[in-house]
C-alpha cells in the first residue's frame, strides 16, 4: 500500500488513446526517483532486472509455502561460473532442492514446485548431464549471456535434459505430459568435447506450454562431428524461437506430434534440421547458411514408409547450402499423404537443389543467384469448387496474404519481450502492491489498483510467483506491460463467475471501445471450483490497423486438474459407466464458460505459444487419472477489423468448440492444435452448455461432438498447420486406432461462407476432414498419413 502512494503519475493516463504507447522513447529512460526497494545500486552493463528485483514469489499450494524457494540463483547454490570450476553439482542442487518433481521418480507431474533456475553471467563448466525437474524455468541474463560449457571429458547424452531417463530406462515423464517449462538467454557450448562424442546440447522431449528462446548453440565444426543442438524424441508440443546454431552434425534432430518453430538461424551445421517424424511441423523465419543440407525429412521406417507426416516452411532463406530440402515422397511412397510439404516465400542463394527426392532426383532446382520460391508443395489438395482430391507435387499458387498481416512480405512476428533495457525499479511487484498470491486472499482490488497505476506510470507489472485469487473482474488497461515469474496464476473464484446465463470476464483486456495496446507474458488464468460463467480472458482493445498490435506470449488458460483448482480427481473423476445428461451433470465440475473471447471491437492481437487447456487428467495425481471438467467454449474470435496472429497455439477439451472465427478477417494461425473432450458424447457437445445464438455458437444435432476449428462469414483466414484430434468415444480410444474405422466423430472442421486457406490440415478420429457449407467431404481414409490424416492444401473461397 505504502508503495502505491509514492509512484509518480505521469502526464498521460491509461484510458486515453496512446498511439504506440509502448514505443514512447521517454518510457525506457523514465527514471523513477522511487526505486521499488532501494536495491538499485550500481547499474552495470550486465544488470538485468530479473536478477535484481526483490524475491517474493511463492508456491501457494506447496505443502510448505513458507519454506519453499521459487527463485534459485545458481551462484547461491555454489556455482562459480568462473570457467574453471566444475559447476555440475551446484547447478543440480539449484534445480533439485525443495522436494521437487524429479524425472523417473514417483512424481508424474506437479504444479506445486515451480522454480526459476537463474544463471547470472559467467561460464559454467559442466561435466555431466544437468537433469531438469518439472515446472522449471531456466533463465540466463540476456545482457551478458551465461555460457554452459561441457568439459573436455563430457561423455553423457545431453548437456541439459528436460526429460531424463532414469537408470532403469524409459522416459523420465510421459512425453505428452511434460508441460510448463522454459529455457532462455543461454549459450550452450560443446566445442571442447571431442567431435566423435555423440551428444545433444538440449534434450527437449516435451509437450504444450513449453518454450526455448534466445539460446545459442556452439558445436564442433569438424565435418564428421556427432554433436546435435537439440534432440526431441517425441511429445505433443510446442513452440520455440530465436535460436542460433553454430556447427554440429544436426542443429535440430527432432520428432514430435506438432510444433511451431520460429526465427532459427543455422550456420555451418551439416544438416540444419533432421526431422525424423511428426504429424505436422511449422517452420517460420528460418535462416540456413553454409550448411550441407537444410531440412532432411526423408526418414522412413522398417517397411520403407515415410515417418514424417507434414511440414510447412515459410518466410525463410537458404544460402550457400547445396541441398535445401530432402524428401522421400514419390509417386508410390507410403503413407499416401506422407511427406506433405509446403514451401512459401523461401529465398534461395547458391543452392544446388532446392528439393531433393528419392534416388537423387531433383524435384525443384536450386539457384545460384538470389531467387524466391513463391510457393511449392507436395501432397493432397482440395478446393471447394469440385470437392475432389488432387495429388500434386510442384509449384503452386501462394496464399494471397492480407497486406495488413505482413511486413516486407513476411508475416509480422514479435518475440516475447525480455525487458533487458529496463532497470529493476521500473518493475512493480504485484505482491509489493498489496496482492498476496497465496491462493486464499481475495486479491482483486489490489491487482486492479496496481494495474491502473503501473500503466499510468509506465511501469511493468511483475506478478511474483503465486496464485492470485480474484472474485470479480481484473481489468488490464491499455498501455499495460505485465510479466509473470514462473507462470503465476490469476484464479477466479466464487459466485460472481458462477452463472452461465450471465458470464463475466476473469481478466478483461481493455473495455469495448478502448484503443491501445498491451504486452503480457508468462502467466496462467484459471478458475477454482464451479465457475460456469467465467470467461477467462476477454480481449477488447482496438489497435489495428494503424498501431502496433498487442502481444501476449505464453499466457495460458488452465481449467481444472491442478492443486487448488477444486477440480481434481477428488471432485471430478471420470464416470464413463454412468450415462450423463443435463439432469445429472456434476455442477461442481463445470469449470468455465469460455477460455478466451476476442470481441467485435477488438483488433490487432499477436498471440504466441498460448495453450487454452481444460484438464483431461489431474496433473498432481501419480497415475494422471482422467477427470471430467466441463468448459463451454475455447477461443472465439469475432474481431471485425481483424489483424490477428496466432503462432503455436492450442485449444483443448472444451465442449462446443476449440477455435471459432465468426465475421472476422485477416487472421493468420499456425500451427494450431485441438482435441475434442474425451467424455463426449457422454454427454454430447451441448451439455451442459446449450448453444447461445447471440454468441454464434455452432448448431449441433443430438450426440454430436464439439468442433476443433470452425470458420463462419470470415475472409483472409490463413492457417499454416492445423492438427484437429478426436481420440475418444466416452473415454474409449478404439474409435481412433484403426484406419478402417476412424469414427470418433463425423467431422471436426467446418467452414461456412468464408475465404480460408489451410496448409497441412491434419485430423485424427474423424470420418470426414471437411464440412464445407453443410456438406461433408474429404474422407479421412483417402488421406492416410500414419496415425493422422493430412490434406496438404485446403482452400475454400467465397
Ligand atoms: C532490496 O532487495 C535486495 C535484493 O533482494 C535486498 O538485498 C535489499 O535489502 C532490499 N532493499 C530494501 C530497502 O528492502
Ligand atoms: C571431468 O573434468 C572435470 C573438470 O574439468 C572434473 O571435475 C570431472 O571430475 C571429470 N570427470 C571425469 C569422469 O573424469
Ligand atoms: C531472432 O532471434 C535473435 C536471437 O535471439 C534475435 O536477436 C533477433 O532479433 C530475432 N529476430 C526476429 C525477427 O525475431
Ligand atoms: C537424410 O536422412 C536419411 C535418414 O533419415 C539419410 O539416410 C540420408 O542420407 C539423409 N540425406 C542427406 C542428403 O543427408
Ligand atoms: C518411392 O519411395 C518408396 C519409399 O517410400 C521407395 O520404396 C520406392 O523405391 C520409391 N520409388 C521411386 C520410383 O523412387
Ligand atoms: C546426386 O546428383 C548429384 C548431381 O545432380 C551428383 O553430384 C551426386 O554425386 C549424386 N549423388 C549420388 C549419391 O548419386
Ligand atoms: C495408481 O495405480 C496403481 C496401480 O496401477 C495403484 O496401486 C495406486 O493406488 C494408484 N495410485 C493412486 C494415487 O491412485
Ligand atoms: C476471397 O476469395 C475470392 C475468390 O478467390 C478472392 O477474389 C478474394 O480476393 C478473396 N478475399 C480475400 C480477402 O482473401
Ligand atoms: C471400446 O470400444 C470397442 C469398440 O466399440 C469395444 O470393443 C471395447 O469393448 C470398448 N472398450 C471398453 C473398455 O469399453
């Protein structure tokens, strides 16, 4: 409280129009005479606010919240960072202290032991694998990037291991349940290790709500070296960006269900990207220089069938590299739709073969002089005019990109801010401002006051780790910048959010009609108990066209399945044996009305790596027991002016739909991912949330399942990778297992009166892949691609 009194209020106020409010030059030099806690001493070149702010984060639902330490500076655990001392054990202590969740232990996953393992600048020698624990953010100082350097005698498989196998073998954690972790601002250097040692700098077998950002990989440049930057065996990702690879046999040596990777640079790597399996992987802004091979996606299994399902590769460049892309797809290769590939806006220079096929055939020639591949692809395509499948391999018409979405012909992108230029005193701790974050106290008022004052004074709001219980709406004013420590949670609770006939936003970004922008990163919005009227995020701000769009990065919704949610296995264990209808629905397990709503007046929103998740299982439970949580709607976009970018997002297990676009335009999305609620059709999509006409809910027939993606009355909708999955029939997985009887649901993607282009449309468990203007077509069995079904290009024009 006392703190708020001393924050100077500057001349501009939050609700007035702030054109490019966050670009105002004075903002960065804005020197408050009132440091947050007086620790602002000698601002050195290396100073970084995260290292300097007062440590107040807590783990609210940890059994010992008073003892548990969230922030761990590795130097405080004995690491020297002097380039001479072996720091392996000290760093490992920083990771593991506090009864945390170790791979291969009795802990299958947990949210109660979050940690930041922080590396100040320095060179940290490690002689053995650093074993990552669950819910860990590994963060370095971006202003003087710390180096993790493998010693000369390093022999182990990976330097940093996000899913370490126990000595008994197998996975550390089930690869599709490895959520909530980050690594950023680090250099990992294996150049001292003999080239013959087979290693990876990072083993990253992970799933949703994970990220890597701003990491430099330094590896051997010996032509026969066996170093890899990153190894991913499997999982259900995921997103990473801003990575630079020097040397190595592989930059990426990876396989995963679906992924989005943006802004990767490869220099002097033998094979920049070795992709050995996937359902669909979207690469954007990739720069490959002086390598031997750009992207090798030609891997096959023991029967000769391709193991890579699909790749979308856009807005990238390949230079001074003899072979661009290697594919095994040919006229008779299997699976039928395997090796689907789209290249769009890819620049070449000094490349001999752009796409190399099986048996050394050139599918697309390279170029010595700078040349652009406007669009080239292979796989199956469908256009609504005829509903017929075409098998194609060759140049194609690129998407007509709405100009408002591009900068210099590439799609606009924006990396998660690190605020590396701002001193610590410019961050306003939400706990210093009076919020408790203990999961019990009602923090609504303290948060609302702090957000308005921070926006008005140009400060960044720092949400210390914790659970911030709120009993009415949190309002984020235009001009706000908000960043979380180890994914803190705003958690709605109580009567205000309990009525599905009068839904209320938990977090409201701007009021309808307000203009301006915000930045928001590294946080979760959740609910506690029965919250049938909770709209977790309502986005109203208009900034488009004309102003820089808002950005939200790693802002997730998480409904149920975690300690403190009161929506766990104790309350909401699945009941597939009981027939469920409106009359016997468990109202205690109705967790939310909608995850996120981008309303009609809103425009100009960039969202990266956001996962809107209704829990299908209890994260804290040793057996990850399945639970039934009801949440009506996923992400509804109704922005009339449009200007929306969604990179690396997923929306899972909502009743009525995952993504729904109504009356909007100029939206680019990729890779998107959805899953139908596992309990459906017991009850079906309309129970307990009857469709509401005013919200343009889809119309269902009795017994229908929810939709993954549906687009109505919209234009300029471009999707670069979509994975829409329906695995279960009332928790019985057999409906998605065999090619001949994929019938968990009839269709999962619908388009009506809209201009839509989708590259790499993948479905699982649906009989048809498309419902266009009421007609089902594109039989899944005509587009088999291993476990998934793939259409390389789908276009539906008005
Ligand atoms: C501010 O924080 C630093 C670092 O946590 C601490 O050493 C210092 O005592 C604090 N200063 C005040 C005035 O609270
Ligand atoms: C490897 O070298 C480091 C020092 O560089 C030393 O601490 C460690 O014990 C050595 N490991 C082995 C297995 O020799
Ligand atoms: C790409 O990543 C690098 C390294 O973090 C960063 O310096 C650069 O600004 C990023 N570029 C884009 C377009 O995001
Ligand atoms: C591509 O990868 C396959 C293994 O999946 C390998 O056999 C082949 O040699 C690689 N091609 C090139 C050109 O490196
Ligand atoms: C096509 O690819 C398959 C492997 O998927 C291979 O067995 C076959 O020989 C190839 N055919 C031609 C003509 O290259
Ligand atoms: C593949 O073709 C290129 C030229 O097109 C040639 O230089 C190379 O030797 C061939 N490789 C094999 C393995 O046949
Ligand atoms: C987990 O499953 C095992 C058997 O598979 C059972 O013995 C144990 O009680 C279960 N634990 C919990 C917490 O449900
Ligand atoms: C919609 O499709 C039509 C027909 O191809 C095209 O003329 C028009 O430009 C498209 N509109 C947008 C916004 O993409
Ligand atoms: C799952 O469904 C299949 C096919 O309908 C059926 O044969 C099987 O018995 C079901 N399994 C369970 C556990 O109900």
